[in-house]
C-alpha cells in the first residue's frame, strides 16, 4: 500500500544504519513495519527506481542496501 495515493514512488528505503533495506510499497506485508520506519523518520522514497529493472541496477550500485525479507524476498541477500 503506498502511503500517499498521489505518491508515484514504488519503493521505500529504510535508511537506518543498522537496517538499510528497500521495501516494495505495492507488496507491503505487516512484517515490513513500514509504519515504524516512518515514525522513526528513517523512510525515504527511492526516486531513482520506478520498476524492477531500475531497482536491480540501484541495488548493484548500493550494496549496503538489501531487499526486505518480506516484500522483496527475491532481492533479500543478507
């Protein structure tokens, strides 16, 4: 569920140094804890990726980030 209907961004970053991960807002699971990420002010939209192939490229260029184990299982590496 995208948090703001007018938001065009599909992916959300958790920028917390201990939990750098990417979430798919169209495939959000309750285990993702997006609400907690937003409340902690650790959420940023990933504006550089609007589709799967751009996400793959972005993850290659940003190896500190991982796909969420729940909503982006096929990009979860850690």
